[in-house]
C-alpha cells in the first residue's frame, strides 16, 4: 500500500488503496479521477510531482498553519507545572508506598 497526497489540491498518487483498482499499478488521482496509471512507481511519482507543481502555480500554495508562540508557552508551562506537582506528591507520599509492614504484610492479618 502506498499513498502520497496534497489534500488541499485533492491530488494523490496511490497503490493498493481502496480508492484505486487492485491491478498492481500506481495511479495518480485528481479529485478522485485517475489521470495517470503506471506499473512504475518512479513514473507515477514523477507525473504526480509535475501535476502538483502545475497546480501550485495556478492556485498558489496552501498556507501552512501558523505557530502561536503564546499558546505554546502556556501549554509548555502547564506541562511543567503538572510534572512539578507529581514530583512533589511522590516526594511527600512516596515513602508510604514502599513500606512493607510487619508480619502478614502491610495492613496485615
């Protein structure tokens, strides 16, 4: 099974997926329609790359997701706070967890 795609352009090259026939060929799909088929993966990927470049020239590249530094810092700080709380809890209560107790075990007989 092989699949490489640009979802924003609805362009993909696929082999052995549910979207293409099980004929052992690599298929280049544009909006669900087969535009090229070949037994050679190299040829199919080359056609896919050509189509992708052409579509990027026509429609422009899709915008990558923006990195929000403030949201990242808040999430990072929260994860450090949670880790600090866990460490503090283990430091204060951890000794009780390792107690074996006397005869009959902990809370014994």
